[in-house]
C-alpha cells in the first residue's frame, strides 16, 4: 500500500479527507434511513385510504378495547 501511495496511484489519506469521507458516509446513511421511513409512512397512509389496512386506533379506543 505504501508503494502505491509513493508512486501516486492512490491518493494519500489525510485527516481532512478522512473526516469529509466519514461525514459524507454518515449523511448518506441517514438520508437513506429517513427516506425509507418516509416511504413506509406514505405506503401505510395509502393502504389505509384504499381500505387494505386497518386504521390505527385512537388512544380512547385502545382504552375501551376489551382485548
């Protein structure tokens, strides 16, 4: 690996590049997680609207539920 760095085939890793890469990695992962949550919420709302999924019970309905 050091030979490749010396020959200039692999860019030398410095602290700034490492921090930038790490922050970009975290941002990408968080965007993906948030996008999946958003899509899941949209899907469940659409399924409720179409009648393919039951509506969530309100807190009062849950209190009065015998089960």
